[in-house]
C-alpha cells in the first residue's frame, strides 16, 4: 500500500521517527543534577563539568541519529551498519538513568558516599568516551550517504495554513496544567474512506479499493492530560447522521473511532482524490497509516503485521444540503493559494468552529505528532527536527510547477484572444 500511494504522487511523511534518545538523555541529565546537590562542592564541580559535556554531546548526536533513522527507513541501505551502531548507543543511554540510580541508591550510607561519587564520575566519563567514538563514524556515514539536515521550508508548504496550524497548537499549549481533555483546533467535517483488498487481482494497484465509510465524519484532535507526559493527543472520528441520507436511528448508531496520535506511523497527502481512484473526487485527500500494534508512545523499534495496519482516507464532505442553500454558497469559497477548496472559520481561537481544510488538518497532525514524540513545544524544537516533519520524503510526489514573472509573461503572449 505504501508503494501504491508513493506511485500515486502523494506527499508522505513518517511519524515513527521518535526522538526517544533525546528524551532519555534529558531525563538522565536531571538525575545527575539531583545527585550533585547532595555531594561536596569540589566533587559536584567535577561532575557538573562532565554533565555539561554529556549534555552538549547528546544535543549534537541526537539530530544525526534521527536523520539516520529517517534515511534508513526510506531504503538507504548504506546506513544499515550505522543504524545498528546508533541502536547500541541508544540502548546505553536508555540504561544510563537506571545505572546512575543504582549507584546513587548506595549514597545513603556514609561508608558508600565516596565510592558512589567515584562510580558516577567514572560512568559518565565512560559514556562520553563512547559517544565521542561514535560521532566521527556517524558523520562519515551521513557524508557518504548524501543525506543532509535541512532547515529550509519546503516550497509546497503553505505558509498560511502552517501558521494557522501553529496557532492552534500554541493556543492549546498555553494551558500547561490541564486536568481534562481539550480540543486542538476546529472540528473537521469530512468524508471518511477505508479500503478492502481484492486478492484475486494480479495487479497491486487493482487489489486496493476504497469505499466510503462515513459520509459525514466529525474529525477532532484532543490533548490528553497525562501525569508522566506533557504532550499526548487523541483523535476522535465520529459519524454524523446529518449527512443528507436516511438513517434508521432505532437500528443504527453513529460510528466512533478513537486512536492515539502516536499510532499514526505515516501520513500521505494528495491534491486530488482521483489519484487514489476515488470516483468523482478531485479535491485533496489525506491518508493515515495507523499501526494498531503500537501500545506505547515510547516505542521506536517494533514489529508489526499487516493485520494490525489500518488505512484511513479523508476528503472534503461534499454532500448537497438543499435545505440551506445560502449556507452552502458561503461555504463553497475556494482557497486558490492552497488549492484545498476549504471551508475555514476566521475565528481560529474558537475550537468549535467547523473546517473542511485538509491541509490545515495535515499540519495540525504533523505538529501535534512532533510535540508528542519530542515532548516539548514546537517553539523549542530545533529547525532540523521541525524540517523532518514538514519535508516530503516521497520522490514520486507531483508538485505544482512554479513560474517566475518572465515565464508567465511569455506564456500569456502565446494566448490568442478571440473577440
């Protein structure tokens, strides 16, 4: 299915590239910071210097490791051995907090204080040495593979939609001590599609057929309060019977789908539903690849099977509502800049506003996934990390051709105007 969507020209981004290494290291650094407050000043000064070196080395290496994981996930076989090397390093960092805690637990007894201080100092120095050994190898691998960290905003990213999505995320971030779920952004009124496979077809593209699952689906994103995680999000997709069709409310109940945002492993965006062979649909479509086998937001390397993968596609809800034609005429305004034909409320601070903007939903999911994976605000993440969540990793994507003023003028001169 990934290959089919790639060949269809869909823009794609992988969300399984979690920055677990930086999360683990920052937690371990805090453990050391607590320890130095309990020891003599001279010893604390030495360990603080080692702690600072460890922190800076981790900042340097974490972005490179994230990039290696992303490039390797896209099929770069040259990074296979380096990926194994970084996995070993990550395992050591994951165990760092446990080993430091094990050492400092002996600190309570006076006879063990000096031994504990020496053991912490030796262990940090040893990990520093291992990281410094790995850095040149990582740098060599990235250089020979041709992979680069880029901070440039991709050409196809809509600045307007990106700013709107950022505003929704930042507004929600202001309530740092949430005690209940809070909605992020507007409610998206969409049509949902699912797939079934025709195993009898010899061609891969013909084996996949999309079918309408919900004529009118209300798609919302909610931030969940968690004691151990500052950023965690839940997606709710609820069917609405107000879709211009007959429903027997005594026999039918609206469908409800809930999934954690970290269960989305890949996102595909296509400017035209026709690329996915969705009949009569020429507006944007968003496809989510959901891994039901993911049970934890901290999972990085995991095994899964096709039985646990679910594909969901969402397009604009374009049913005709004859009862309120005046509302339809207002809602059908086009956003030519983004080519999304989106309905969008200007009251962006109102989480209950209704939108059909597929591109706005796409960017909110990207940014929310970034905050969930990195456990920090989008205003604090490095540009390189943000770029990973905005750049299209599919080389087959069809991008709109851009012309400068001279090119446009030349084309206009070729047009014959008939009276």
